[in-house]
C-alpha cells in the first residue's frame, strides 16, 4: 500500500506534515510506502528515513486560491501530484492539509466519482455528549438534490459501520424541525428517500441534536454543513478564550480555574480536531483525506491511519455495491 502526502499544504508545512508521516510510519512500518510530495530540496532537509520516497514538485497552492483556477494552473503543485499518483495507480491514498476547495476539486476532476455516486461528500466528526457524530457534507457541495442527501446517508452509514465497527448506525437528516413536514422541498423529498433506503434512518434532527448525539450520522448540504463546522470551531475558541480570561482576573477565579483544570483538559481533548484526523471525501474513485489547515503532527498521523484503514477495509467497493 502506498500513501501520497501533500507535504507543502497546511499552515505548519512542511515540518509538521513530515513529522506526522514519521509518527504514522512507526505504527505502519512494513505495511505502507510513504510518498512525500513537494519541493525535493526542502524535504531532504528534514532527515527523511528509509521507507519514504520523495516526489519532486515546483508549485504550491495557496490557502485562498480559487479551486478551479488552481486545477487549471497548478498541475505541478504538491496537491496535484499527490492526487495524480492515485490516478496513475502509483498510490492508494492522498493526504493533504492544504486548500480544502482545491483538494476537493482535484480529487473529483482527476479521480472521478464512484459508479452510482452523483455527488461526493466531505465527511468529518463532531464531538457529542455520547461520543462523536459524522456530519456530511461539510463543504464539497453548496447545493444538492434529494438523491444526493440520500446517498450521503448511505455512504456515511457504511463508513461508520466498516471503518469504526459501529453496528447499524443511526442516520438523521438536518432540518428546521423533527416533523417530516418541516424543511424545504428538497429536504422533504430526501426524507422520503432516506426512509426507503436500507439504513437505520431515524428522521429529521435539529441543530442541537448534533451535539446531543441523537444520531450517529447527520446529513445536510455542504453550505449548511460548512457553516455549522465553522461556527462550531469559532464557538470552541470563544468559550476557551472566555474561560482563560475569566480565570485570570483575580485570585479566587484563578483558584477556581485550578480546580476545574482536569475537566478543562478532558473538554479540550474532546473538541480537539487533532483527535479526528481530517475529513474523508466520500464518493470519489480513490481516497482523499483532507486535514485542518492548522494540523500538527498528531492530526496528520491520525489522518494517515484513517486513510490506511479506509483502504484496507475496501470501503469504496462497499459504497459502490450499495449505490451502483
């Protein structure tokens, strides 16, 4: 098995990306060949061990670069080459912490879709009171058809069942009310399609149900999912900042802060994106794991392990069987 890693993508590239690959190598030694894709002269400065190969590139895609423009003009970028290695069957998985839109565009346009999949979806985990929930789509599609929402439910259910060994995961459709009469036309039609799909569909769920953990999978369009994701990240930063500021105002507040420190550490671990290892683009004819732009070595390692498991369990074949 071969994993292509976009070394130049991400806020802490290339050091943290390479360090994350080394951590993953320690756990997967002998099972995987790691391909570090990026500027060869820069990569060689980081003491690359045996078991790694370097694929030299001359371009880098910037964080705010328009995805389609990057696809047209950056064919020799680290992201483009990492995806191209999959297309040419020289790699089985692509990992990137770079421009999310570009990673989605390169994956869909270069690798294509699985048979039976109309729209791929970006799937990521949110922490909940009961563990975690898989939410999709969180940014690959701004507008979707009811059929796409049905497919997202099927793909998300299979992903949890096969990769995370969760038996018969529950699937909810994000709407403005739990009644099946709530929501726009496409949501209502998607509700009917999900009800007829061979999955454990529990009906509509609302925004607060996501963190309550009432469903194992929550389905929505990419515009809504991305807004929920960004709001959630901002809310975590806001709450943590307020707690730190509040506990530094006086001695009593500081003592209270010390008392809640164990709870605070547990909360930090629960909401930390490093633990989840990136979002998988479900429905493409390949495996792309897209990491948070601020990913450190732990997040990269977990993304690589996730991609390895996805490939090892042949999840794409199962999705194609269900939707093809």
